[in-house]
């Protein structure tokens, strides 16, 4: 006698996780470096799924930090990176741009970022580390 088998099927429904409100957004902010630069601007772009920052740009006008300029010469400097530069974990992130900058931040709200930026460079023929300073920054979603 054949055994009878009952099969219960459950239809699986795909639940999509909502994207964060900043997914794909660009954030721009300026920060005051005192007498080290006339203007300092930070731009960050979130990935389309909001899990990482995929672009970062630092834009300085008349920067006088050792390691970015020679001596006391003022220069305009742009530092850009357009690949995945930092994951966003629990609303926080850390971006290291070679040996030039370290950006640490968090979401103050879905449309506002805040954090610190530490700038350093290299100086002299041996490329010795040169300290520029650390500043607080904020950036708004554009």
C-alpha cells in the first residue's frame, strides 16, 4: 500500500528593505581652517543603496599647510576619490584618503552630516609626515 504524503506549500513574499532617505544623495559642507586656508569644502556622495560613500572631494582655496604647499606659498588644491571610499555602518563612517586626510563622521539627521577632518601631508625630500590640523565640519544634503 503506497504511503500518502501531504505537502504544504508556503508562498514566500519578498520584502524589500526601504532605502535610507540619503541613498544616492550628495552632501556639501564648508569648514573653517582659520589662517590655514581661505576656503575649505567637503563633498560626499552616497551610493544608490545608501550603504557607502562612493565619492569624496576636498577643495581648498589658498591653503598654506605644510605638505600641501612648499613653504608659505598659498595654493588651491583638490583631492578627489570616486570609488567606494567608506561603508556606512550604524550611521557612522571613516574615510582615509591616502596619507593626506582622514574624515570621520556620522549622520546628525537623514539630511545632515557632521564630523572631524584631520589633514596631514608629506614634507621634504624624504616624504616625512607633516601635520596640518584637525577641524570640525558639517554638510547638508543637496
